[in-house]
């Protein structure tokens, strides 16, 4: 018998049928569906670039400007070409240059430097440093353009040649006679048959294609002769750059020419980082905006260095972890034939939430060939967003269909987490503290006729505990999974933070519940 919660995970299923951790799920305003950001097909969300900023100077640009720039235009924003760390502007002995604070590289090795005038006491004014920095940026731009000039001219000449070939082809099609097309069809039909399928015909075709490729090597393209480069030939590097990583050499845009020495390593521009917004595909298909995450233009907004707006990093953030009750495996154990879980549900909102656990009709992710068909095999499934742990699990869809809905419990609003600091033990109900998996498995009535059962063990304040017992799946997979659903009541003061309006078409005193599918995954013990 084994206990613990490190090998058991609870995932939430989005509207595309993809299980994902709660931290990677989003809940659109007043929506009855979830949307996750996991990289699975078909995706549940789409992303759009709103703006971009420089991670070094924190200057920001709108999406259009950032697309045209690509890199930070400031002269002081450069990276070391050796270790890709920040290369700051340094002034030593009336010389201004770029210097890496991590390794020994400086731009003097590539002759990228300028002189500054100093005062009588040897100090350099800020105006002189700014002027020298702009001069360094001008030299860097001139050197980069000069190095890439051959590649740019080659690209333009090839583009012109391809455009000319396209025009000649269109002109030839327009001037061709009407008798051309029947002739082509006749030739194709004449090649159709056993004679055209022979090995001799195939060998002749391959030989003709080989001659065509060999002949094309001698023809110039875009005014440039093609060169045949052998991949087996050993490339000799200069001793000064032999210890430099391949990434550092490849990041140097040199127009196809190899970096010969350290003198050719120029500092790198700082690439802009995008700030993306995320939208729900299901909401968009129904004609609603479906905005899940919307960043602010200024990356510093929300920082404590500003006077207002502390902690407000987003224009909108619909993370499900702030709205949806969190389900975790507090304890679980198995005797080889049956498995018992103690599930802990907590309310993250500042309002009352009434919920219950029930059966789920989830049968797995849709297949690539047919979206109407699902597969119980969950491959390369992300179960932990912090450690990026991915597992393969088999979904037992039969056991969950027999689960009867538990009693509805009412969770109080969440308390401030800082109030819990300093407590040596968790304040839980007596029934929860005395819960023993061995006794539960011994007294459980689950069998092949009734494969699973669930009940409410206890609740206190904003937390509740549920017991789930099921037959151990017979599959030999390392990880097993079972679907479950959490049903949350809307209306009558319950889950008001979701902004979901209760349905008015219910009969009698029926309550409106919003159902979200869960997947419990655990590792089998050998």
C-alpha cells in the first residue's frame, strides 16, 4: 500500500477536450467553458501580439512599429557576441566602447570604439557619453550593412531573376496555341500503361533528372554562380574562435561568409520581446470578443516603482485559478485491486460557491483523422506546469459513468493567505483528520457491478474534502486516468464572480449547475 500526492494530478478539460493544469486554463467572462493554453491540436485559444518591449531598457513599441524594428534601436542596448549577456557602454582612458560584464569581451577587439573629450579634472559629462554612444551605434550599423552587402545584393538579383522567369512563363502561356493542350494530354496518355511502368523507364527517368540537375549547376542564378559545398569537408576555424559556441557564430549575420576571427564578432542588437493577448476560440465562433488575457502597453505598469496601479499588470486577466475552485489530491492509496482518493476542493473567490462532484461523459481527446472520434490514450500530457512533467496515461471511461452525484456543499469566501502564516497544523474537520485509506478500501463496496463511488467527507470554511473509491484499472500503463466532473451552482448567490447568468428555463425548483470535466491521473505502483 502506498500513500502520497506527488504522483497524482488533477487536470481540467477545456472546450477542445484537452486536459491541462488549472494554472494553464482560462475562464472567459460569463462563459460555461474553459480554454487552455497547452500546445495541443486543435488549439483552444489564439494569440495576438499587442506590443513589444526591450528587456534591457524597457522601452516599448506598438505591434506595427515593433514588427518593422525587430530590435531595440537604442545605442546602449547591445549584447555580447560571445555569451549573449548585456554589453554596456564603458569609458576608459578617454575611449568609449562596449564591454561585457560577464566575460572578458569588449568591442576593442573588433575595432568598434570612439574617443570622448574629458574635462580638466578627467571626468566625462553625460552629454559626451551620449554623443559617443550614438557614434558607436553609427559605426556598428555601418559595419553590419557592409558585412551583409553581398548577401543583400545576391538576394535582390535572385529576386529580380525569379520575377523575370515568372513573367516569361506567363507570356509563354498566353502566346501558346490552342493545339498545345491536346498534344500534352496525348503524350501523357501514350505514357500510360505497362510500358511506362517498367523498371527500364524508371531508370531512364532518374538518369534524365540527374543530368538535368548536374546541368543546372553550371547555370548562373541571379548573376551568381552556384557553388557545390561538401558536407564532409572539415572546416578549419581560427584558433581565436575555437572556444566560442556555435550559437554565437551563427548569430553573426555575415552574408553567408564564415567568421574568420574574433575581429569579425560584432555586438548583437537586443531583440524585442512581444506582449501577447489571448482569446478563446469558442467565444470568437459565437461572435463574442473572448478576451482572456490583455497586457498593458508599458511593461512597467503594475510595478511598485510607479505611484499608482501596484500589482495591476494586465488590462484583463481571466485565469481560471482565480475563479474556478481548485481540486487537488490530498491523499491516495491502493491495495492492488482498489484505489482510494481524498480530494481537497478550495474556493479562490470572495463569494460563496456551492458545488458537488458527479460522473463525467468525457471519453478522451479527439483524433487527428476524425474530430467526432475520441481516443482514451492521452499521450505526452502535461500534468505539472512548474516542472513541465509530461506523461502518457490511459483513460478509464467506464468507471466514471457509475459515479453518483455527491451532496452539494457550500464553500465560504476565501480568506487572506497571509492569515494562515505561522500555523503549525492545518485546521481540518475531524472526519478528514481520521480518514485512513486502508480502512476505506477495506469497507468499500465497489465491485465489477459498481466500479466507483464518491461522497462528501467534510467541509470547513472555504474548503471541502471528497472521497473517491474505484477499481484499479487493469491496463499495464504506467499512469492511469479517470474522468470526473465538478458541478458548480450559479444563481441564488453562488459563484457570482463568474458573471454567469442562471438559465430561466429550468422546471420547478431545479438548480442550474455548470459542469466542468476533470481528469485524475496517478502513477501505478509496482
